[in-house]
């Protein structure tokens, strides 16, 4: 902005008003920290690629990793490999929490109805703690630009919960958290009651939902269940002649959901929806707002999304819960960004 210094005295109040106003105007490019439990590629990888291919809308200020789908140390390696594919060899994913706050593999084994246990189904892969942790990255970025930083949480919210506990002063300085997790009016996918990210670290999700983060935008299974990926749609991305498409084809084709071996398989767009919302909010066609909480009593309902008893967290901000979408609009965006 050009500041006019030779103004007539009468114009001075207007000029200073303009300076103050512009100072509060956000840049059209969102500053985003991606907190992910990215595996070989999967939905986290797609979400990362979508944002990496949208520099006119999003500046990725940091990528932090957490244990969830895989161990955080493994996730860091996968993010580096994906960074190389999208021409960001400089990305240095910062490892944060390597274990959930209280959940453990031993507890998970006690619960017979768990569909997918993520990292808990493999022996732990633990890295030496880095000099600059995920929590440091988040805190430094938020301190440098209070009210400007969006956290895009694609995995269990352990890192975000530790950030809130370690830096309570930053809670209201986060611009917003946009996250994939939870299930409000539908059943779970890790267990009949709970969605995977919430189930893996229910206490962390509870800390975030009970927090005062000014804006919480939730992509629960309610909306994701309506974003079904079939083999025909997978082929539209997998057939592109790019390094990203080759990795997508290999991972979604051979692992989950395994389209190349089971053409009738179906997958879901999960983390991709949260990323897409940073690029085009209009694909969401229905949402509601409510105060939410997480069931942290160990047992069949561990990790289920519940209504918040406001007495427990009177200052908690509400959650914008995304419920339905214009799938054609969303898929067009996804396909364009995944194949470019
Ligand atoms: O429930 C879907 C979530 O769990 C996604 O974040 C996906 O990556 C997964 O494992």
C-alpha cells in the first residue's frame, strides 16, 4: 500500500483510518500450517498436493507431523517424498507428538470392535526429538502473525492440544482450525461409535473442542460419507502422466482402498475436503453450528463425538459442522489440482 504523507490536514483522519483498516485486512493468501499423519500417500497426501498446487490461495508456512495413520517419524519421511513430487524439496516436516496423550496400543487391543488401528497395528517407530518440534513451528508462526494462521489438522489433534496446553496465550491468536475428524449424526469408522482421528486421541480432540480457538471448522464423517471415490473417479486422477499420479495410483490402487485389485472397492475423500474448503468454501451445501465434545471414557464409545455440556467449558467456541456437499463441484477442483 502507498501511504500518502502530504495530505491536507482535513484528510488526515481519513488517511490514518485507512492505515488502521488496511493493517487489519487479511492477505488473500491464507497462511496455513498443515498438521498431518500422512502415510505413503492416501487422503493426507492428496490434501497436501491440493494446497501445494494452489499458491495463489494458500501459503504453506509449515508442515508438522503427528502419529495416527502411521508413526510420526514415518510420516515425516512420506511428507518429504511428497514434497519432492510437488517441487518443494525444501519442506522439512517437524515431528511433534509421537504418541497420543493417553491412548495406547494396549488399550486399543482391549476393544474388539476397532476396524482400523493405524500406527497401533505396527511396532513403534520413534525418532529422536527434533530441535524444532511441531509445537515450536506452530507457536512461532502464530506469534509472528497473530490472528492470521490457519491450522489444517488432518490427523489426531495431539500436536494442537499440546500447543494449547503449552501456550495458552496463543489459543485466541490462532485464526482458525479446519480439521477432518469426528462423526456427529452418523456412526464411526474406527469403531461403530467413533471416527479414526478422534478415536486415536480422544483427549486431544476434547481439548481442541473445548478451547477458545476463534473459529473451528469441522469436516466429520457426516460430509465425508457423501464424498465417495469409485474406481471410475480414481482412474481420472491415476491416469495422469505425473509423479503425483503415479504415487496416487500405486497407493490407492494397491493399498487402501485397493482399486487395482478390487474394482468394486470404494473409498472416501476425507482430509481432501478440509483442504478443499481453504480453496473454495462454496462446495459445502449444508452445515450447522454447535458446541461439541468427545467421549473420553474408555470403552465402546471412546472417541465418539458428543454435545458439549457448556458448564464444563463455558468459554468454548462453537464448531461449524460441515454436513453435505456439491460433489461434482468438489471433484472438479480435486481432479484439476491432483492432475496438474
Ligand atoms: O476417518 C478418516 C481419517 O482417518 C482421515 O484423516 C484419514 O487419513 C484416516 O486415517
